[in-house]
C-alpha cells in the first residue's frame, strides 16, 4: 500500500502513468484503481498531461 501511495504522490515527478504503477505492482489498471484509486491525488492526470505537452 505504501508503494502505491508514494508512486501516485510522485507520479508526475517520476513520469509514471497509472498503467506503469499497476504493472510494477503486478496487476491490471482496473484492479489497481479498485484497490488503490484513493491514493491518486486530485489533478494528477492534468499535471502529467501538462508535463507531456511542455
């Protein structure tokens, strides 16, 4: 659980997508969202997309 929280907290900084985090943890994105979705900070995807455009 700590890995998921840390990965999502630093996802933009580390360039991690939800798919990346789920893969490293050994499950699908669907399973990840069901179990760890609460750790995805508000605005994470918007921040990631902004970094990708820059």
